C-alpha cells in the first residue's frame, strides 16, 4: 500500500560555464524538510528561453537522509517543460536507486510552489 510524505525543500542552483552548445548546465543542491529530511545534490540540463515562457529541463538528484525515519538515499529524476507559460513537471523515484532503509523504493513526487516556497508530496512504496 502506498505511503505519502509531505514537506518542503530549499533549492540552490549554480550555473556552469556556457559552452556555446545551447544546453544550460546547473549544479543543484537541496535541503529537504518534513517527512523526508536530508540533503540533495544533482545536475540539471536545460534548453530554450525560460524568460519567454518556453523551455525544458531534465535533472537527476540524489537525496541522502531519512524518509519517515528510514535512513538511506534515493535518486529523483525530473522532467520539466514550459510552453507559452504553461508548466508540466514530473518527478519519479529512480527504480533501483534506494539504499539502506530505502532499498526497493518506487514512487512519484508532486511539487507546488507558492510565496512560502517549494512544497512536496511524495507518494511511495517500499515493496
């Protein structure tokens, strides 16, 4: 039976030097709070023109910490598309990425952003 975790995270993006390819590269770090606590680090690749409202990105992030008291790590795969100002975002737990108390984890993460920050709802199963 799937479980649900809620909380917030703070994110920091560090752009890497532009190599002229049209692909943006950013290192990302996150601090997760709530039912999932810990730190995340990863890489984001982007293209398009976000200032005009049309762009896309992919990212892989490894989160190390605890989920409902189970210590370990997991990886999140992200896909974001923005077209004409409309956004679509998908977060998936990478199958096979769980370690220690999170071995076998699968799931999806829903994200919302408001004036108070980034909020998540992680629906997951530990097999």
